[in-house]
C-alpha cells in the first residue's frame, strides 16, 4: 500500500515545478518552458496561417502563463492549462489580424475511445499509406494532401478539436479543459470533423482501393 503512495503520479513533476515557480524560482518555470515549448509551437503552428508568428505567439503564451500562474489551481494538468492559454493567444492574434485559422494535418487515424464512430475509409487510408510500392508512396502523398485540405476547410472550432485529438493525442477531458468547453461539445466537434473529412476523401480512397499495388 505504501509503495502506491510513493510512486510519482503523472504531472507530479510539473506540479513541483509550478510550486517552485510560485515561490519565486524563475528557473523552475524556465524548465517548464523548455519541456513544452515545442509542443506549444506545434499547436500554434496548426492554428495560424502565418508561420512567422508561431515563435512570437509561443513566447506570448508563456509570458501569459507566467503572469497567470498564481491562478493555476492544479485541478488540471499543467500542460492542459497551458494549451488553453496557447489556443486563446492564437485566437486573439487571428482576430486582430483578421485571418482564418489553418490547421494542416498530414495523417488522420481513428481514435481509441470506444464510443467513437468508425470510418472505414480512414482505415483504408492507413492501409494505402502503409504500402511500400512506388504507386503506394505517391498515393500516400496524395491522400495526405487531401486530408490536409479537408482539415483546412473545417470551421476553426472543429479543426482545433480534431487536431488536439489526432495530432497531439489529448483525451476528450483534456481537450475540453484546453478549449474551455463541455466534453459533450468536444465529442460532437470531433465526430463532425471526422464525418466531414471522411466525406471529402472517401472518393479518392475508393479509387485508390481499386488499384493493384
């Protein structure tokens, strides 16, 4: 029984760094920046069109996080809280620049939640992409481009949800916290995003499935 209490839980290391930062240890917060900088930049890079803004927005995200750190209550993982700040920072920049979000995605796979709707065409996409012939390699690139275009065509709220789920691997609970909306809304957005992507790439996959590799 005691061994269970002695085993560090996920997020404990972050919580310890947060506590040190709150006590005035700037170096502790810098360690959090180093740990999550690439993930934050990757997330922002999928939310904004202008890639030159990514690093600036990531830096702004961490500045805002530092200033808001006393408000972090620890009822969520630190990186989930940080993701929400990153999303809000990107949204604010997009509003100011009057630009539409762009969320490129090179691949899409079905999630692992048991209540998600299956999309056979997405499974077929994976099978085609896994083939090793020259034709299959070309098909894989074409499919990736089609999926990217499908995601770019989504409304921003659907694109953000599907990106956090499929690319960043967040759970539904974490996405709900990051986007500041109910988990039911997250499930609805991801379902609608998958339906829209599936409808758009299904004709291409059906053509590819008829070829002999």
